[in-house]
C-alpha cells in the first residue's frame, strides 16, 4: 500500500537491441517452496563461478576488439555492448562507454548504430531516475529505426516507451493505445520476446482496472515465455510484479514467495538493482506480517546494495520502510533517526510514493511524539499528494490520520468531518473493489470459455491433421499397389457392373413395391374414412326416418347393422396390416418409447404418422372431431410434450 515509488516497479528493463547477459536458469515446477529454494541454491553454487567468468571474458574480449579495430562504427558498437553488460553493475563506466560511442558515431554516422545509442542512453537515464529525458531518447531511437526501415526494432523500442509511460506518467489510456498499435507487429513477426513484453503491459493495464487476478495470470504467462527465451532478468521482473499484486490483495505470504523467486534469480545473474528492490519490498511484506527481525535484515541489505551501486531512490525507500518498522515496534527514537536519514537522501522533487510514504510515516511518528501540529502538516501533504494522484486508498489513509491529529489539537468538529470523509472514501474504495472483482470474474469466465473453445478447435485441427497424415500414408501405400489394383479392377469390372445393375433393378423393384404399398395404405385409409363417414350419414338418416314415420323395426335393424360395421375391428386390422408393411416396427418402437400408450392411442399415433386431417381421423376412429382433439391432448401428456412442441414432429421422429 505504501511501497516504493512508481519508478521502482519496473526499474530494470533491457532494450532488445543489445545482447544482455542471460544465464540459463529454469525454475522447476515443484509442489513446495522448500524444494524450489533447495534446487535454486544448488543451482547458484554450481553456476556462480561459471557466470562470473563468462561475463569477465566477454568484457575482456570486447575491449581487445576495440583496441584492434580501426573502423569507428564497429568500435562504437563494441562500446555499446560493454555499456549494456555493465548497465546494472557500474553506472559511471556505462556513461563513459555511451559518451565514447556517441563521439565515434559523430565522426562516422550510422542510422541503426545511432538508434542503438539513443536506446541505450534512454536505458541508462531510466536507471538514474531521469525519466523525462529517457522518454525523449526512446522517441529518437524509434525514429532512427523507422528511418532505417526496421519496423520490428521500432516496435521493440515502443514497448520500452510503454514501460516509461506506465511508470512515470500513469497514463494507462496512452499505454493501452501503444500496446494496441504495436502488438500486431510482434504477432506478425512472431517475436516471442516482444509478445512477452506486451503480456507484461497488459498485466499492468489489468492491474490499473483493479483486475489483479487477471494481471497475475498474464504475468505468469509472460514469465513462461521469458523462461523459454532464458531471459532471467525479465523473469525476475515478472516475479516482482506478481509479488506486488499479491501485496495489493493483502496476500503477504504469496507475495514473499514471489519476491524470493526473483531474489534467487538476481543472485544468480548479479543484477544488483532489482535485487535491492526485491529485498526492500519483501521487507515491507514482512512488516505487514509482523516479522520485524526478518524485515529489518532485508531492508538493511537492500540499503547496503543500493549504496554500492549509487541507487538513492532505493536507499530512500528502504530507510522510510525502516522508519515505519520502528514505529510498529514503538521504538520512536530509531524511527526518527531512519526517517531523518531518508530525508537526507530525498531530492527536491521526488516520486509520489517516496514523498507520500515519508510524510505518512513522519506524521505517524509526530502523532506518537505528541507533535500534533507537525503531524497535521505531514498529513496535509499526504492529502494533497493523494488527490493529485487520484489515489482513493491513500486519500482515505491521509484523512484518517489527519482526523486523529485534529482531534488531539482539540478541533473536534473538523476532526469528525475529516473522519467522515475518510470513511466515505473507504466505502467508495470498497464499492470500486467489489465492482472490479465482479467485472474481473466475468472476464475470467468469458476468457476460460473462449480458451476451452480454442482448445477444442485445436483438438479438432490436430485430429484433422492426424487424419491427413494417415491419409497421405494410405495414398503412398495405395500408390505402390496401384498397378495390381488396376489389373484386379480390370478383371472384376464387368462382374461389378453386372452386380450393380442387378442391385439397381432390385432396389427399383423394392422402391416400386414400397410406393405401391404407400399408395395402397393411403387409399385404404381414405376409403375407410369415407366409408365410415357414409355409414355415419346413413345412420343419422335412418334415425330421422324412424322418427318421422314412427316405426322402429326395419330402421332399427338397419341402424344396428351400420353400428356393427362401424365398430368392426376387421376394418382396422386390414388398415394396420397395410400400415405395418409400409412402416415396419413402428408400433413396437412407439411401445418401447411410450409404454403407457393404449391401443386406441396407438391407432391415433398411426393416423398422425400418415399426416391425416383431424376430420379424417375422426371418421376412421368413429369418434367426433372434439373427441379426436381430446385424444390428442391426452396423448401429448403421455408423451411429455409442452405446448410449444409439435405432436406431428414428435411422431415423425419415431423411426
């Protein structure tokens, strides 16, 4: 929360134009941190002497080449190579070699070489905290590469510009614009290193949106690419970033684990700047866990290393954290001494975090020492800084401690108002955090679903490719026996043709028989419907005549005859016979799928299968049209059909 300044977030970045020192370091995927640490310690023991000797040998070799060559541009290139090797070890020598290369390029200009010079100078200025000047030189470098027609190298330079924009300006809209504009170049050229850089940038953008879990995942993907490239320095930076994200989530144990992984790498490759940063922020995490002795040890080691390499920013931050530690221990004299020493290293203009942390901890110390007016002054500075930086978290803390100072000064009304503002800021922060978490979970869900779809597509592609390989092999084998096959086909062709003709005739005969049976079935069904309709009409007429003529004997016998014919099952059996010939096993399949269906309902299903009208069904079944509709409703219930489902479609789907 009150960690080192923004510049310390990503202070060590290599410009890909140059050959950096990269030790082959691989973190094994083990189940416990202890096993990882044991492995890393053993690795360091075996590789320590080798890495140092390799670096020394390369420097000596480059110095020899500078003495032997007479071509100014080659000499300048070698000076830049040496400066790159010394970038994180000896800043004075780095500056000397950069100036030397500059003077040589003025004598013998070279477009790409000057681009490299500007890029390395930007890197040097960055490590010295001159961020505005560094951005100027990055812009010059990119223009030189574009002038030389090298869009990929210009894209890589813009990636470093993105780092500076992120660290020094906090303009994440501009950062996202740079990433969106430049990332397609990395994809087009399939540049793994550049793609890894953009993963880091997108992680920072996600963090700014409050999507810290997404950011952690992106940083891990970046580390995996860096590991494949054996880029140990940027792997360590990735662990630094992940640790910071865990710190923001108050997950201090996992934060320390990530910082330890970065420290192990830095011990191996000798990058003192990033090691000092990792030790400093690890110390802060340990303070949060109240591991004060361990925190003090790491912070003091960070100060020692930072002083050796003249990194005043890290010295100031670590001393401020030591002051915070002693406040937590209630050792106010020591806290005052550390904060005074930190003040002596501060510049006239510092980063937000340096000024904020110093004034916050100094204010807390003044409160503890009953120096309420001085504390109020410190917290006013914190409040102004938080407002200018749009930091709601820091604003909440500033107002909270400011209310305490006002309360101790007896200004209770103002203290209460300021405390309420602090509480409101905290509530807003909580709401924002929950909203960000909700959005993040939605993004994670959508991303996971998309990744699964991509994985399935990839699997399908792999299967198709495998089939293509098998197909090619089959074609190769078939090609070898093609001649024999053609001969066999020649002998068998006539017989096959005759068999095909016989099969065709048999199929045509079967199709003709089936068509005939279908027509016969339809004719029989329609005849049955018409016959029943006629009989029903005669029955009604007989009833009318019987009533009109007031006689019953002859007409009653006629009506009984008609009823007998209407109810005669032989008519239906003849129909069922024709139906089974056309739709074999249909009734059995219906009984299997819907065992509760009655014989009468089975008759209704058969008529639906033939797509007859309700009136035709009523005539065949010898019931009324409303009766058919009610029967259909009962059938729909037994078949578990909703109002949206079609009975006809459900019946047609039964084979």
